[in-house]
C-alpha cells in the first residue's frame, strides 16, 4: 500500500466543494458496518489502517440493470439501508440513509488550508510530471473523502504543486451531508473549473427551507438525491448540471421527480435556477415550467411560495399563489394574489423591515372590484417597535378596514372576535422605564365600521394619555413610597344626526406609602393610597341625555389595605416517592370610604367578573371613573404539592370576602323613586359575604392535566362562574383539549350603554374542544369547535387533515363560523354563517409548508409549530 502526504493545493475535485452551500453538518449515525461491505485492515506505523475492498454487489453503472433493479443498486450506492424487523430506525419511509464516519476532524477547512492523505493499491507512477495512482485510490482530508479506481495528479511545472486532477472509475466523493458518485471527472485548481460525468448525488436538506427549525418530520428522509449527465464548475461560485433530476423521495421510489434540461447553482447568491423543468408524478409528466427558481439554503430568497386552493360561501372557488421578494437584507415583501370566482382578485401584501433599533410590518389588502357588489375593498395594518436605548421605546399600531363585509368575508384571521370586530385600533405609545421611574405617552383612537354602533357604546379616543409613576423601596427606613399619575383627554367624533357625547379631561395622582415586612415564614404589608381625581367636562349641555350637571368635578378617596400571609411546608412519602407540600393561609383587608360618583361620566370603566383574583383586588371596577367603596376582609388558603424533581403535581386555592357593609358605588344611575340600579348591576351587592372562589390545577402525570376555576354562591346554592379545561398531551403530536365555561354574570357581554342603564348581566355558557392527533405516521388530523349553550348552536368549527409521506404532503381544511349582526348587543352572534375550504400541496425540500392551516393549529393549546405534524 502506498501513502502520500500532500500539503497545499490538495485535489480540488468539483464534488468536494459543490453543494457545500447547504452547510449541512451531518454526523455519522453509527460506527458499525450496516452495508455489510468487506474491509481489509493492516498495521501501519503502529496503527491499524482499514479500507473498503471490492464488493460483489451489482453496480448502478451496469448497463444490464433496468427498472427497480437499477433503483436498488443506486439506493445501495447512496447508502440507503432498508428497514426490517430488527431495524432501530424503522419509519414510514421504508428505510434511512447511513453516513459512514469520515476520518479526522469534522470541521471543514478551506481546501487550500487542508492537508491530504492519499493511498492506493499501487504506488504512484511518475509520467511526465504527473502521478498515476491505481487500485482503490483514497484521498482523505479533514471532513472529506475521495475514492476512485484511478487518479492522475498533475503538478505545476514552476511550483511543483498539484494543479489538475483526473479521476476515473467508481468516483465517490463524501463530506458531511453530501455524497457524489460519478463515472469520471477532472478539475483544474488554477482555473477553478471542473467537471464530473455520469453523476448521482445525495445531499442533506431540510423539509422546509423557509423554516430552519422544523427538522423533526419523521415522514422525511432528510435528504435529496438525483442524477445528472454532467456537473460542471464554471467558476468559483457557479455550478451547472445538465439533464439533471432531483427528488426527496426514497431512492427506491419515483413518486415525484423534477427533471430539468439545465440547473445552475449559484453559491454566492444561495439560489438555484432550473430551465425546461418537468415535474413527474409516478413517471407521468404532470407540470411544465420553462423556468424555476428555488433556494439552496435558509437564507431569504425571492421566488414563489407554496400556494393553496379553496372554496368559501362568499368568495367561491379560490386559488392563491404567493411570491416572495427579498428586496434587501433587512426588508422584504410578500405578494399573495388570490383569485375568487365569485368576488374577483384579492391582493394581499406584507412588507417587513428590521434594523438594529426598529422592527416593522405593513400589511395592505386590496380587492379592486368585488364582482358581488361592484365595490373595491381594502385594508391596512401597520405595526412597529423601536428601541432607542435601554430606557426608551416607541411602538405604533395602525389599522384600517374599508367595510365590514370585507372584514367578515375576506379577513385572513382565524379568530372569531377579529372577524366580527367593528373597532380598529390606532395608537402610538412612547415608554420610558428605569429602576424607579416609569413613563408612558399614548395617543389612541378607533375606526368604527359602519354607523350601527350607538354613540354611548362608541369608545373614547385618548388624545393624549400621559402616565407617570415611581416607587422607591426603603425610602425612609423600612417604608416604601411612590405615586401613580395619569392625564387623559377623552374625545369622540361627532356623527351627523347623533347626540353629542360628553367628553373632557381626567387627571389623577395617587401617592402611596407601604411597609413591606417579610420573613422566611411569612409577610405583613400595610399600605395607604390617596386617590385624587379631577375632571374638566365638555358638551354637558349639548348632550340631551346628560346627567352630569357640573363641568368641573373633583374626587379624593383614601384607600387602606393590609396583605398578610404565612408559609408552611412539609416533606412526605407516598408509594415510595418523596413529595413536598406547601400550605399558605392569606388574609387581606381593604377599606375605601363611600362617595357618590354618579356625577362622573363613564370614559373607560367597566365591571370585573368575580374570580379568585378578585379577593385581593383594590377595585371591583376596571378603569378610574369609579372607585368601589369597600370595608371587607378576604381569607384564603392555598396549597401545592411538588415531586422530588420540583415538578408541580397539584395546586389548589380557595377563599372568600367578608363584607362589613353593603356596596353602593355603581356604574348605573338611579331613576327617582326606583330601587337602586345596583341591584340589577350587582345582584349580590347587599350580601354579607362573597361567593367562595377557588382554583385547582392537577397534573395526573406527564400526559394528563386538569385546570379549574369556580365561584360558588352559598346563599343561593348555585355556581356563579365555573371554568374547566382538560388536556391530554403525551407528546407534541398528540394533543386533546376539552373546556367548559359558564358565567351567570358575564359583564363583558354588556355595552357601555347597557351598563349605565343597569341592565342585568347575561349568562354565557360555552363548550370548546380542540385536538391535534397523529393517527398513523402519515396521517395527522386537527379540529376546533365552540358550542354556545345559551343559543344551542355551534359558533365556530374547523377541521383539517394532512397526509404526509417521505417526500410530499397534502392538507385539507374546512372552517365555519357565525358573524355578529348587532354590535349594540354583543352577546348575540346570530348573523349569517361563513364557510370556507382550503387545499394545500407540498413537495418536501422545495419550499414552505401549510401557512393557512397552521393559523388554526396555533389556536390549539399545547401546539408547537416546530415539532407538531401539521
């Protein structure tokens, strides 16, 4: 055996550098010999040197092999190991690729900096300045290997360095993630040109080149393979394949294959270009493209993305074909035209911008002519965030919708509330934060679709809102002090024919002092806050329903509260395992004197639904237009159990408020001579104690979990609020959720006008369910549904299914949801239903995945887009 060490300018065969652009660092799966190939080993300089011997397996270059026999020979040459009953890698692909270990460091160095070790059966024969090596010639570099029956190395006559290489007979080049087989080839190091003839190649790829993280698809071999008449290196960056094929299917199959008369691979741009391409499906030419561009790595590149076809009750049959424009390293544009047979063409545009300080997204949807009504529709959505430094940040959010029909019929959102919304937010927020100080400047207004919303229910614009707060722990000894303050100018746009709403300014400042006393076994924190509020109102005379006689209003209310608790814990054994239990009783006292506040308008205030967290809240109202009177004490007890690894198995808490006087402050205004309207607004206003509120979380094991929240009225012996969520999740590919929510007093379903009129809060009961399930390796199913027990009807549903093979996938989904017809009565969702279906097809290794169906999957609790099947 002859062995030669070469320094500088090692054999730069095209295959050594070609396809390295994929940067696929694949490690060997095992150090055994799954090929069952014969090896010969002998001692050399005190070490064993082993090399592969001649195999009696059929060669893929054997002209007598055809059909499946030829494919089997090619699969064997590419390292395909069929699955069997003893295989540890059994999969739906019927096998897997094996990469034998490459001697030396796996880190690929530049060719000019790598040393080569050359060995062969016969020593080098010098022929006119060239070295001829024959018989199992092997050239090894760190992370690279080259085999051939014979190799001729030519040297530069001046520097005597290798300048050209000629290889013939069973040429095999391997580096991590890349294998190239050829009959023969040549390479010129000085000219950066090379050519391989009669080539078969294998490369490691990601199933989704648009998502580098999505690498867990078990229904994918992880490799692409193909053949080419020639592969030529035109210069340092450009490689050309003639009469080439490409597929990610197992090499024993030909489910789909891309055939091209020419393919150019540009490593500088990270882009591939195919000319005169034909997509074969099971050997049948199904689709022809004269020109096709595709990415070679995960870098952003311009080109077509996977589209979809669908059907909806409003738009008819639709075809979507997105195109991605990589305009610059820090900004891009995706144009998604969708053709609807009933409506016309919808152009969806998304612009993204990113630099060191700012990230921004602009979405523009435009339908120039809706065939159903002859109108044009459009929408705008813009968001941005700028971080000037560690303290200052600016964020913006602007939304515009041309009409409600466009929002309900062509909104690409999968959220029912977003589809039915008529309020579109526009705001800019400037924030400052440091250790002690916090400032927020906000300008906010809303677009209101249509003229259906009554003036009292329209939200106020905040032009502007200024918030300033500070907190200094241990300012004087153990005492901490600070304040919160806010200034807001509330306005509403005037609408012709509608009454003018009262508006104005609200200023608040609330200094506070507290004494946090903390010990290892518990805590005791008394606090005093003085709430000072001042109003300057406008339009009090122009509003015919105005009940606010004074334009200037001031309010000062002290607030005193004490929060205290004790910690207990113990270790115990159960069924041979050790656990830790904590027990924490908590007492919370709150006092706020009563003041009649019905002379204050409702700008931004509502009522909080009662829950366990309400036991420790300082105000039963949201917003600052009402401060609830209180003289009450809350008692609660919580406990948790953790295993020896610190994982929580169970958490439970229960508590109740005991009132020392009736509640009097309300949002509604009393009519003279009538009972207090608070009796309908808050039916339990005069009870001596609140509902018993509790929460419970139980993790049965790593797969099963249960969460519950409930409040129980001990006077009426009824459950006022209850929410239960059950989840079964053995892994990210098998998820099942079931939930039940029932609220006797759902204040969120009342409009501002209904709250002011003292309308009794309605009951809302809903059953929800969702699942994502890998039925068998190739089949995934998912679904979401919500059912209203009030209306005895299904509010929204979605069902989808995906069939995924080793090299292609198809997804089908159908959704149905109800639209809202009266924004002044939000608890009723009784509008006409909208249905839509979608179909998406994907060739793995050639582009992106199912974006639209994935939007529904993201609503499933526990879903992980990087590891789930869909």
